[in-house]
C-alpha cells in the first residue's frame, strides 16, 4: 500500500513539472511573438508615415536666385560681353506708316549693344513714337502702357556713359539716345528712348549733348511721314504710332 502511494506521488510530481514547463515555454513564445508584432508594427509606422515625409520636405529651404537686372555698376561689363556675342548692326523699325532701317555705329559699342539688346528683348514692341516735333525730331521708345513700365523694371534702371564720335554731328537722319537734362553733367544717355533728326539742316545745337549711335540708311520717307502727323499741344501724336523692331543683320 505504501508502494502504491509512493508511485502515485511521483506521478503527480512529474505531471506538475511538465505542465509548469509547458506553460513557461508557452508564455515565453507568446511574449516573443507579441514583441515581434509590436516591433514590426512600430517599424512600419515609422517607414510609411506620410506626415514625417512632409515635414522633412517642408524643412528644406531653397534659396531663389534674384533675376538679373542691368545697373550702372554692371552695364559696362555686361554690354561689352553682349556686344561680342551679338555683333548685328542693322535694326528695322516698323510702324503703321511704314518702316525704316537704322545702321548702328560700331564705334559706339555700348550704345549699339544696348539697342540690340532692347530690340531682342522686345522692349520697343511695347512702345511708340510719343513725341513729334515738326521740322526737328521724332522720338520713340516710351508709352503710357503698363507693359512698358513692367518691361523697364525687368530690364533695369541705368544710364549709359557718353560715347562721342569725333566729326559726327546731329545731321538729318542721325539717331541718338535722349538724356536727362537735370543733374546729368556728364550727359549720360537714357537707354530706352531714341530720336531721329528730321530737320533738313540738322539740329547742331544738340552736338556734344547726346551720343549719336546710328543713322537712317533706308526709309527716311517714313520718318518724314511720322514727322507730319497731327499732334496735340505737348507734341504727342493724336493717333498713337506703335513700334515694332527687329534685328536685320
């Protein structure tokens, strides 16, 4: 009887040990599986979180370059190089009354390059002949259109040093840039506005005051037509004479 009790006691003890080991292993396996799932879940969130990506993009600051503008400080270097790369010398001015061709002087390189640059930038296509002084000059390169003001702002605010040519005077057909008459002791040219001498005997009282940078070589009859249009008291044509300009060669 005591042997039987001993055997039963051993059986119960063995069973308890087995159950305890199985539970421990089961718990261990469950814990490992749970931790793995948690880690996988957390990793997936980090990798695929769109908010994290958006924040990273927003945190990158891109510095925008300022658009190039011509100034009194950079115009010599700019137009010297531009003139080397753009050596054309003939420009055609077209209006509703006809067209005329201007031969630009190579001896006034900065003025020539400036005029070619403005033509290629389509600046003059937003302007017209806004002043007609009968028997004297016609003057173009300005207007009251907002497009013109915007174009000037984009190109730059500058004036050009004189490039006087010895022996060249304000004869009929000569083309020069206008200038500011106040606070301009060195007679620097305004880059945008040009005039053509119409007077039969020239306008020699202007000699030395302006840089003559070209002459009309074809279409002077068109210049004369423009000079005879009706104008108001300020010499502004009563009907606008719009300009388009193109480089010929």
